[in-house]
C-alpha cells in the first residue's frame, strides 16, 4: 500500500485532485461507472474512459490533467503502427468493407445475398 501511495503523491495536490474529481463525475454521468480514488488501476481506468468518451469536456480535462501530471501519460495506450482505430461504443469499426470481400472465379466481387422481406406473412420485393 505504501508503494501505491508513493506513486499517487500527485493526488495530494489540490489542482490535479480537482481535475480527477471532475473526470470521475463526468465518467459517472456518461458511463454509469463510479471510480474510487483508492482503485488500484485508477490511472488506467481514467485514461480508458477519456479515450472512449464523446464528451469534449472530459477529453479537455484529461488533457489538462496529463499536462500537470506527466506520469499519467504512461497509462495511455500506445498507438498501433496503423494509428488509432475508429470505434463506436467501445467496438472497433471496420475501416474498409470492400477489403474483407473475396473475389469469385471471374474476378468480380460477389453481390451480397439479399434476405427475404416478409410483410404480414407475405414475401415482398
């Protein structure tokens, strides 16, 4: 526990502590997750939620906090060689839908299979 306390000495300063409280409040509002200052992986959780958020305010507060406390930058994940992948609600979005399709024997991409549309028990167009 003393190791954790020595790592988090920055939480004893009023400026960064105020920013952490604002981050926690915004995370609780947006994601419904209540983070505690005594959580073992608090820095990592704050970085993850700041990366996933749609709130510009939370992103701005996190950027200010990492400027004041440089050791928090270590909690942020490194970018892939491809760069940051787009995601929606925590799920990675496929960048190129055409890249995943295979070519048929004639060298053309197959047409997507259309599903039957049923309206009131009858097959329609």
